[in-house]
């Protein structure tokens, strides 16, 4: 739900959104989600007390729009991923190669890759060194 002051009717996907008027405000709401009042909160601005309502979404179904779209177009997603991977194969390999080169030696004496540091801290050999 996004608050809008001007609705661009040509560039809005009307199969995905609808207009909702809540109070004095106009919102674009995604189909399958219902705006509900979450809570009221007050704050003071320039000596005036202001009351505002905070809205949130309550999905009507467990699967979101994105999940259902993915399930409906799974083959297309896989094709696009393969094309993207083929275009960026060299960049991906270079990143992996650089990550594997970064070695680190811990005070406990073990040598590991920098990306595995959080995993190393949890090991028994590291814990035994400090106990």
C-alpha cells in the first residue's frame, strides 16, 4: 500500500493494483492484500499533539503474489537465470577465485578462508583454545 497524491493511470498496472480511500488519503493497494489499521500513535510537533494511524497489510492467502508468479513462470525464470549466468560467468568465477585466495590465520593456529570466519569461531578446536 503506497500513499499517492497523483495517480498515473497510463503507467499503473491495474491488473495488480486497485485504489483504496482510507480517511482523507488515497492508496494504491496490491490485490490479495487488505489494508488494516495496525495502531494509532501520537507525537508532539511544535507544541501540537498529532495523532496518526499506521496501516499494514494482511495477506489474504499464504502465498504472496511473487511466489505465485514464480510458480506460474518457473521455466521462464530458469531460462533467464541461465542467460544471466552465461553472460556473467567470468565475473562470477573471478569473485569465487578471489574469495578462495583470502586466507586467514586465527590466534588458535588454524588457517581458513575469510568467508568461513563465523563458522570457524563455532568450532570445538577454537573454543578449546580459549578455555
